């Protein structure tokens, strides 16, 4: 899955790719750098243009099934830790509970 946007909101398409267990090539737009990248997702990153390094990494991920599986499964685990419905539910409950 390629995600070459220069500007995006939070990254719903990014999370959809993660939950569908697809490898991701992402342009490191500002919201990604601030809110998503620090979580430790494994992606192929570009910064405005495609580099030889990104091409090599993409080819390697596409050819190596075990490496690709590790990448997408690790990303899925990170997403469930930070962006799952149970995390959302807990955060909403914390907002709705009266504070003393």
C-alpha cells in the first residue's frame, strides 16, 4: 500500500492498511511524524521523493514473505495497543467519568 500524501489528517487510511495487514510506503507528512511514527510502526518511508533506499526496501519486502509477515503483524500489534476500539472505549470512559 502506498501512502504518498504530502498532507493528511490523522491517518485513517494508514490505520486501515495496518488492520488489513498490508505493508506501507508512507511519505513522512507532518501528522505522521508527530502522531504515528513515534509509535514504532514498521514502514517504508520517503520524504517527498522516492529514493533508491526506499525502492530497495520495497523490493525486499515484496519478495520476502517472512519479512513482510513480520512487518505487518508487528504493525497490527502496535495498532491494537494504541488505536483499537478497546483503547478508544477506555479513553472515552475516562472522559465521561466524573472527576473528584
